[in-house]
C-alpha cells in the first residue's frame, strides 16, 4: 500500500527545544554541548541555566541566542555591538588553534 500525502494539507512542524526543556533545563545544556561538540564548564552551564530560567514563557532558541550574547558581552565588559564585531575574529582564531596547519603559530615558548 502506498500512502499519498497532499502537500497542500501538510502543516509545518515547529519544535521549540526551550519549551521541551522548561521542565528539564539540563536538556538544553546537553543539546548545546552536542551541537557544539564541546564540553561546557560548570560556570558556563550555570550561566546558561540562569539565562534559560529568566527567559519569558514562549521564548525560542533565537531568544536564548540573544540572551547568551548579551551575557557574554557583559562578562567581557564590552557592548553587544562590540561583541558582534569581535565574534568572527574570535571564531577564526579558535579555528586556527585547532590541530592542523596553523596550530604551531600559537605555541608558547618553553619556560627557560
């Protein structure tokens, strides 16, 4: 049996992980770690959990992104605009630090 679906009757599906994570906020932290492929420090996890708890009901992932950006900028003592301007540079430097062709550029000389 072949199931035929009329595309005009299909409703888009929207999944809001923040709504799913309201009862279990660690779910969002785990999700972020999986997407980034890194382990967050205890301090970062606590910060993200605080941000999530302060978001209004119905907030989405874009809201979480913006709230994290504001918090990160404040922790660095810069404005959000300055943080946004620096972000591409920091990301490029982080890629350069990764093992590969450029990582030797960042080696520190041995202590004498």
